[in-house]
């Protein structure tokens, strides 16, 4: 799986080179494993194209297409899905290149995933303190030292072979990323991702959207009313509804709602 994206293929080539040089499963030292769209949890957005997981706690990453609004995955933002966190979803990078730059900065895709729920200054202080302690343990504990040295080798090669430089201020980067999403007129949704209005196709402004079935439970979701809503709602409102419905009703493949929600997309 590479989605035909040069950077992903280059990372795979680097993995092969490091393996030939004697490093066993090199990318696992930065908690990165190639994955495909079959790696999904019920909270994985339907418009997310999964490309990697960390091998821990179900954390995985994918390209967000905004329901087909973005057709070139090299321009798609990267979302982290961390099922054990609250909230469990966050746009973590502007692009795939920035994702790998963040991995180089933090040291691993797994620890990058822990940023999903880090929002306040105190949470940031705790995050960096925990990360510093883990690094100290890896460097000083004989049981971890070899793993740390191998990780350092992988990170060095990502920087030198692929030109992936660290991001200087991660907190500012993520804050700017969220501000940019909001400035684009994003419709807020329960999962925190929101939906960017589809230019020229929406007849009603974003602020008119509200989740219309908040009083219904999954077992008593009004299917006929939902079909009618999806048929009449503007495109971006339909997309926002899908995000909210998946979270509100915990919709998975066993639900009658599933086929109604999986076919919503918008092409520019």
C-alpha cells in the first residue's frame, strides 16, 4: 500500500535499506507500521484513507479527504485516530511530509499519537515531561539502550535520506493548524474534525447546521427521516451529519445506518 505517493514509497525503500543493513523491522523502532483501509475502528472517519498504525492502543493515521473534496492525497491533512483517548480524533498535520517531520521531532509515531488529547498548557507541560523521562530511561536502562540506539539511527536516516527536518514549535504548529481549519468556515461536528463547506454547492450557511436527531437512540434511529434528511440537506450538512451520526449512535457495519452513511461524498 502506498497510494502512489512518492514520500510513502521512499519511506518503504528506506525501510528495506535499513533491513538489508541488519536492522530488524526498523520502522517499528519509531512505532510506525504501514497499514491500509482495512485497519479501521468504528470511530475511523469514512473519508479517512488509512496509511499507518503504531502497533499500540489502536492508534492509526490517515489522509482526510473531506468526503471527496480533496482528490489529491498529497494535499490532504493527516488525522490521528486514538481510540483510547478523549477526544479520540485530531487533525495532526497539514500534509504527509509534515506528519513525518513531526515523527522526527517527537521521536515516534506512537508518542505523536498521544498528542490527540493534549490541548491546554498544563497538558503540554506534562506531555513533554513524560517524553523527557521516557527518553532518559531509554538512554540509561540497559534493556532499552539498544532499542533507543536503533531508533536514533532510523530518525537520523529519515532526516538525512529524505530531508525531513524537525518542526521547531509543535504546540504552535498544532494551534495554527486548528485556527486554519476554523478560518476556512468549518462546520463544527461532535468528533472535533468538522466539515469544510463545499464552495458553490451549499445553499445554506454553515452556522445553520445542527445534528437533527440528537433525541434518538441508535436502536430507534428514524431511518425514513434520515433518508429524507440526506436527500434534502446541502452537501456539507450531509457530510457533517455523517460525522455526528457515527459518534452519536456508535455506528458500525452491524447497524442499519451503516449503508446510509457510507455513501455520502462530495466531488468538486
